[in-house]
C-alpha cells in the first residue's frame, strides 16, 4: 500500500513538473530557409514570386498530407490560399507583393498565426524564406510552437527544393528546344 501511494505521488509530481516546463517554452518561433537559385534563368524571379507555383510546390508533399482547398486571386494582394493538412487548416493571405519579395499572413486552425516572407536576393541569386509565428494556445502553446517550427522547416525546405527543381527542368527544356 505504501509503495502505491509513493508511486502515485511520484507520477503526480512528474506530471506537474512536466506541465510547468512545457508552459515555460516560448510560444513564438522563427524559421529561415535559404537556398541558391539556379543561375542563368531569365524567368527565375517571376517563377519564384508566383503564389501558384508555391502552391504546386507545397502540394507535391504527399507525406505531409497537404491538400489545396481553395484559391482566390492568389497572385494579387489580398488574395488567399487555403490548405488542409493532418493537423487542421491553414489560410495564407498575400499582404505584400514587390519585385523581389512576397509577404503572407498565415493562420493555422484559429490557434496560431505567422508571417511568411519570400525574398529573392538578385545579387547573390539566393531565395530566403522567413516565417515568424506565435501559437496562441494557452496550456501547451510552447510545445506546439516547437513542433510547428520543426514541421514547417522541413516543409519549406522541401518546397524550396521543388521550386528549384522546376526551374532547372524549365531551363533544361528551353536548352533542348534550341
């Protein structure tokens, strides 16, 4: 009987400590993925700054079970794209579009928001994607932010690789046409 009481106290104490530690984790995160773009491609900037092309790159990720729900004026400021994935819904609204940059506001299933910036650096021929987010869940927000950061980093890196592959394929196709 004494053993059971002691074991129960240890379990409750461990759960309380775990809950305190999880609540101490930051609820914000920042992801930066940077990659070189294929050089000598005349249409690299328009291709890399197209919402439609990014939607296709993210849709390639079958293992993440990301599926496109809808798009409305996706190439214009104010346009949006809605995705569904295993953990819920993501809405991406284009809030700024410049000659070398796109900025989106992301909303993840009502609990979490983020800002995504896609920047083309013409001098270095790099593309950099930065996502800054905050999880608004009160109890396990820090743990959710940590998991989201890891998950998004892998998805964005894969999408960047897919975009670069598509650019290289276009470049190869144009060389073969000549």
